[in-house]
């Protein structure tokens, strides 16, 4: 059971004010639902929903008890997200004047290990891109999805939100709405554009032909003609990764990591990659440099006169 009105307002705030993706908003809602299910099992609801927001009832101890139930069967990253949902919710209530004291204010997130992104080699990417059947509309769609992800380094949610009007076919640019509803312009490669054109030609029958209206239609469609979801995009990547003999851990974010890594290996500077990825902080982009540093050390060891002992 949820305190419906406050949660509804909070979820609307995440979507409208914070610009969170549908996937993130959905995850926060589920996380809060699970938390309040635990609360329901612990306390009486005799006084109605308002008791849920009474910090004399939901205190730090109760929140810590709930967090304690998460460890052991969930990844630390998942636990951290669930804690973040709870902290964000109560901070929102505090700032909105709904509660006077925030019971989650000093709840700490678990220390996460250093995250090293998974990525593909150039050969593995090319192997992946050869898998879709170009004779079928769905194969053309899947190829276009993977080409655009690799060409532009997009998040799955950013790809999901793309409309036909997002692409400037003449200038080879796309307009992306990223986290926090921030827009950025990134170039798109010719191979990716060719894949998109072939896909659009093959699926013309699914699209309305009403002048300007078609430009605001989703670029990538599911088999019913609706917008392709982030989850479907992830399933597409996993399917072709498996067929290509790659690890099942490959995801749309792996393709994004691959994009950044290959740019850095090719000589791109960190600041440019930051802009292309839509990262606010340069430190966020720096997690990709380990791969390029490995490559740099390899080149150094092979070529520098002083890299070897006599």
C-alpha cells in the first residue's frame, strides 16, 4: 500500500521537473512500493495513510531494518538505487513541507566497487552488426538500432525517444534529449544513416503519410507500429550478442561504452567524448579511459626505446 497522493506527486516531479527516463521513474515507483509493503507489515494502518508520513512511525531505525533485508540477495548497485529512491522521496516531502523531519537524511548508500564498463572490440562490433537479416523489416530495424547506438553512443532511453524529426539527414546530425531533458547535437555516421534509410523505406506502410505529422512520429517501431521501448532495445542487443557468440552481459550501455572507448583509442580527447555522451561532469567520462590507457601502455611498451630493460 502506498500513500498514493504524495507518491503520485513525487513521480510527476521526477518526470516533469527532473526529466528522468520512463525506465528510471518506473524503477523508483517499484522501489517505493516494495518499501511501503515492508512498512505495512511492520506497523498498524489503523489511522489511515497519513501514518505513513509520520516520522515518529517511519524513523531511521525502520528504514535501516528494511535496507538490512536487501543485502545478501541483491547487487550493491540495486540496493543503492532503492536507497536513492527512498532518500529522494523523503527529501521531496521535506522540501514540500509535508514532513518536518526527514528520516532518511543520514541513510548512506553502500560503497560500490570501481565499475569498469564492458565493451566490445572493433571486430566484435562488426560481427554483431552482421547478424540481423536485411531481407526482413525487423532485421533492418534491429540493424538500424545497433548502428545508431554504436555510431552515436546513445543511452537506450535516448534512442527510444527519437522521432524521425530528430535526424537531419543532410547535415548528418541528430538531436538528442538526454537526462534532465537536456538537449545535445551529435553527428551520425553514414553507415548508420544508410541503415536508418533502409529501415524507414521497408516500414513505410506502418507510418502515417500526413506531411509534417510523420516527422513527429517515433523513429523506431515495434511490430504493432508503436514506439520501440528501452526494454525491447535491450532484448535486441542481447539476442544478437548471443547469436554472435558474445557474452549475454552485452547491453545497450555496453554499446555506449564501446563507442566511447573506440573514440578514445582513435585519438579523441576526453572533453569531446564528454560532449558526445552528454555527461555533465568530466569525471563521469573518465571511467572509460582505463581501456585507452591499456592500449596506450601496449603501444608504449612496443615502441618506446626506454620501455625495455637491457
